[in-house]
């Protein structure tokens, strides 16, 4: 029986009511009396030397408050990078200065050159058109392999080359891995591209800066997944504002998917300009600006090789990847192709030797950073594609080849530095094959063929590392931050609770699911609990929401704080009941003395905490408020198996997804309805990557996809129908090292689905006699049709 | 600047606008009805869908001045008179048809227009009708479910286990 409240219940989301009635409070809904608007004049060329910026005519335009250029920010720090990767020789990565407004050169289309602050947005735009720019265009580099050649134009003149780092992992494994390849009975090689994507949360980014001259306090309202991180990065490294004078608020945020993790120039600008102009300053991104200023995702070019012995056991894996950084290092960019990618190359398999090489490259393109899955989709795509190709070459069943090589004993230390605590990969494989009715596939294929279509079945397994992350470990790996989470639980006198969490909800439904956890622990109604997030002045320190970390890390902090509350409440109850503390039990919102009928209600205990007339004041402070910081001891490792059936029209190359099934192991699940929604969304983004989405540049660095006219977002009719689509999370091996046994579910769909779709397409084409080994994403009709023509 | 007047959610509304002011801006900036969202600049995303004289219209595709004299309904005007959620809004909550909530106003307004012209749409008709509304969070699955359920058709229960 499904539960109707607490942990495991599909509680309806409380946040929905405001969103469904137009009462949400998104950053663009915030307007401050007297605010001015800023419009950024952005580079329309990829690479050039700025000879002159003449703002004199623009400054006389109606409504103009002030015009800023790079010279105004020369003395300030640049945009900081939060992760320093060390290369295979032990040297730190190359880290160029990232100015708030371009200074000296422009390095990508969309880079802000000047900022016009005016009374109205229209006036700011009009004035920007009157700015005269003299920029001498330079040759641009877009292709990563061309960018690392000796004669390539340099994105940063003060760096030795366009190579950010050349990373080897694990360097000590390289010789043994190479040796295993020499001894292999079979080697499968595949070269592929993981296409550049744009995250595209439906709410464009917005920043509103405000400054109180009387108290010297700055406030930034911003569309962020982690307001505390923005406060720290912007305050400490960019503008030099101490945290106690800087408040960052991220109210209702309309989706993030990674791209709202990072600290952006527009946030620093609005904060700075509010003081400089002595007026609140507001910026709202247009969608076109979003395409050329939000950090992009993916963009890897990879060669992967898999070695097998004569019995088809995987003996070694070797990869060579070029990862695009764009023109500057976005906040967490260096970590994505390294520690979020190399560490996942074992996948679900007991491959004993793995060596990963990643060359991170600067190009004249928008910076690239984490997008839903971040490194893990790139790892999964190449691994699961090469396994499918190996199965084809060896003439074995791709399911059997995977099963034969599955890790089955836990904990399992991979050769790429992580230890999986728990999992059951056969269970999710069994489940997905049952859900997808693989046994009935041949009949469905015959039916498709009778209609002139090619039908393919794709299988894929994946693992991810979530619940990011142990601070001491990530510190050793180059993170310039800790990755704990914090929570404060404030119990009010009349028994209601406010939970202030450092996690940030921007669609994930924390206001509902976090309340379910606390309600379950105390045994009270969920509606007695309010979840507060997204405001540095209200919540303790927070590292924010990304990497499927909220329930695993933020939820654990909340559990620890609630445990402290319960421990203190039991002491109060023992005083009120005149019983020994060890005999006090908490159940269904009441404290009782074990083995007796004596009890005291939750509300009586909380009232005693704040009206301490009958209270052990000599032993304990009044009040009932506790804070906990939780630093995870390991990552969590959600895993699963996905299947997809496609039909390909051999006349046109059009691919349609006919069936899709997922079997995920997320450990324990707090709210199944919300979890399934997360998987639906992730799968839609993964199908988007596989079939539709692509961020394209021409050879001059001109962005070709800068609107929804050019960049294909998945629509409702691009996705499988209700009857042929099942998402399942019934296989559960609870995480062994966090108090809730949870693993995280936000990214799984986007990680697991792209290779599933491509594997299905290749299977369909080969069933039609087309000897196609691989198609790069997105598998558009043109590409699929061309592949069929040989 | 010109004065425009219209009826919004049953009440008279007016304001000073430039000739180039879009209806979406007028609703958000002049009338402070911030439930109508703007998610793109090419009339693709549909977050700004409102009803103008009963028809679903992207509020970023018409000028405020063009809507002078019209009857406009926004997401703020969709709840029941007592403030409770309408059948369609309730169905979105019941079937988890929203996550971040940003596309939601446009989705609800489009869905309401669909059900007015086609009270019992098939799944394919719902998906086809939503061509002009982009959602990045839900994968549309639960939106389609919510609309089908609001039309009185049987759909599988959410998170059935």
C-alpha cells in the first residue's frame, strides 16, 4: 500500500499552488523602487582586439545613467574558478583572467563589452546602439584539435597555448593498461563526439543589485542554484565585499540544470553598479543572450578503446578525450571532464585497468561547464557505445556481454579512485528487460518491417557519483570549496517548525519532500513544517543544489539537526514526565515513558522550551533550535538500466521513439511522485541530446544556434506516449553511509538515456543491412539517412 | 506614450504605454500581473500564453495597444471564485504536471484553450496542441496526463506502485 504521508508518500507539492495561480516570486518579478535597467552590449565576433570604445554619443541619450566598460573593472578581480585541476606532470592548469567586461580583447560571441545603465530598458538598448566600437577581428579557433596545434591562434596571448591542462588518470595505471591492450584477444575502438548543449532552463537568468548607503549593505537577487556560493565567490574574489555586508537571494528559480550554479559577470556587475549608480540595477536576460552567455554543456571529442580477453571479459579501457572549456574557465568547468568524468569510466563493470586522458582546450566559444549529469553522461555515452560495438564485433548479445562483466560484490573499489558502496546491477537489468518486454521485441520488429520501418532495441546501463561530496577528498582533487551542507531546524513555541536549508529548490520540490522527512521523524503533520531556502540572510551556510546532492547531503544535514532537536526535546519531556531520559520514546508526535501510559504531546514540550516555568534551567538552555553541518563520507552511486525501441523510416531517416523503460536504483525514495517526475525530465533532456539538440558554431566562431528557431528543444510530441513509457525505481539498495539511505535522482535520466537511444538506432539500421557502427548525436534525419547511404 | 484600456481578469485596467510595448510587458510591468512569464524572444516557448477574447495568444506576439478594448484572461484569473484551484489547475497538481513552475502559466492557459475547443482530446491531440509550449523540467509526460485527466479521461494514477 502506498503511504499517504511522510517518507515514501507521493505527497502533493505545496509549492504548486502558488505556481498554478501566478503567485510565484521569480527574480524578474522583483522590481525595486527607483531601479535602473542595464543592457549589455555584447561582442558579435568571436575574437578581436578592442581598439576603441566610444560611448560619448550614447552617454547623451535620454535616460542614460552611466555607461561602463572593461576599464571600469580593471582593478577588480576577474570571475573566479572554483576548481584547480593538476595536469599529468603535476603542474596546475592554465587559468586566464576572466574580466567582468571585456578588456583589450573579445574572446567569444556574446562576451559583454559595455554595460549601459538607464532609467528604462528600452532607453538602455537604444543607447547601446549609439556606442561606437572599433574592434580588429582576429582569426578564431573553434575546433579543439586545431586549437592545440602549434600555429593555432591563441585565445589568451599571455598563456603558453590553448591547452588548459593535459590530465592523465590514473597516471600510474597507464603502463599496465597499455600492456593489457597488447595482450588482448579483441580490441574495440570507437571515436565519437558528445555534442555541445545549452541547458535552457525556461526562466532566463536575472540579476537585481541593491545597495543601502546608510548601512553599507549590498543585496543581490539572482537566479541561482546556490546563493551562498555566489555570495562567497563574488564577495571574496570579485568585489571585495565581506559576507556580513552582502546578502544574496535566489527566490523562486525557474529551472537550473547546472547552468545556474555558476557565478556570472552580470551578477557582479549589478551588485557593483547598484553602489556606483546609487540606484538598484536590474538585468533580465533575453533568450538570445542566454544562448551566448549561459555556460554551455558537454562538448567532448573522444577516442575510446576496450580490451577483452578470449572469454569476452573486459581487461582494460583506455580513453583519449578533448574537452572544450570555451574562452574562459567557468566556475566549476575544470572538474567536469576530470573528476566527474574520469572517475566514472568503470561504469557498472569490473574492468581491472583504466586509463583516461583528457586535454582541456580553450576556444573562442562560450564557456562550457556542468549541465545535468556533468561529466557522467559523457563517461556513460562512450562506455556504453563501445560495449555495444564490441558486442556487434564479437557477435554476442549486448545484454549478456554487460551481465558477464557486471560488478557484483560491494563495496567495490574501482581502478579510477572511487568506491561503490552498494548496488545490484543484475536486478535493474532484470527489471528493465521485464518492463520493456524484450521477449516480445522480435514480433514488434516484424510488425515494423511489415510497415516498411526498421526497428531497433537499445540497452544501456549507467552509474553516477552523486551526493557531492566529501570535502577532504575534493580538496585534495583541487576543489576550492567544501561540499558539505547545512540545516537549521527552528521549533516554534506552538510546535510548528521552520527548516532552513542550504539546499536550493528550483523545481525539485524540496518544500514538500524535505518536510516529509522531518514530519516522519517527529510523527507530526507535514503542514506543521515550513522549508526555507535561497536567502543567505535566512539560512545558514549552504553549498546549494547540483550533482543530485540535495536529499543525500542537504537532507542528511536536516536529519542530523532534527536528531539534535529530538534529543533535546526528549530531555525536556523527561523533566516534564519526571522520568529517566533513556525511557522516553517519541512516536506520532508524543513523548511517552516506555512501559507506562504517561505521555506528553509535542506541542507541550515545545511550549515548555520557550515558556520555561517547569524546565531544567540549571542543566539546559531554553529554546529549541539546532544547526547541523553534514559532510558526506563518500559519494552516492545511483545506477540503473534503460531500454529504448525506435523505429527508423528508411526513406527519410526519421527516428521515432516507440517504447522507453527505465529501472533506476536510487536507494530509498522520499516522494515517488517527485522522483518519477525527475526521471521523466532527465530522460526528455537525454532524448533531446540524442535526437534534437545541438549547439553549433561555424568555423569563425559565430554561434549558429542562438534562439529557439535554431536550437531544437524537445516538444511534447517528440517523446514517447504514455502507454509505452515506464519509469521504475523499485530496485532499491539503500546508500550505506547517509542517514536516509538515499542516493539522488536528478540527473539519472539525462545520463542513462542518450546511449540507449543511439544503441537502438544502430540496432535498427543494422537490422536493415546497413553496416553502421556509430552515429553522432543528435541523430537527425539527415545524419541517419546519410549513414544508411554508406 | 498612449493610454490603453482593456478588461483583465474581469476588471477594467489601463495604463500608459509606448507604441512598441508588448502585451506581456504591459501585464507584467504596468499591471504587476507577474504570473505571465517571458521565456524567449522569438515567440517559441509559450510561457506567456494568455487568453484574448477567449483565444489563446502568446502575449509577446501582440502589442499592448492591439489589445485595447479586449477581454484578457491571465493565469491570475484562472482559479475558482473562492480562490480554490480550478479543475485544470488541480489536475496539474494532482498529476505533478509542473516542477519549476516557470512554463506552467502558459501550459495551463494553452490547456484551457484546448479543452474549450476539444473537450475530450486524444493523447496525440494534446501533444500536438502543446507544440507551442516548451517545458524543460517535466518531459511533458505528467502535463499530458494532467490535461487528459482534467478532461475527465482515465489516466494511470501518479506514482502507482
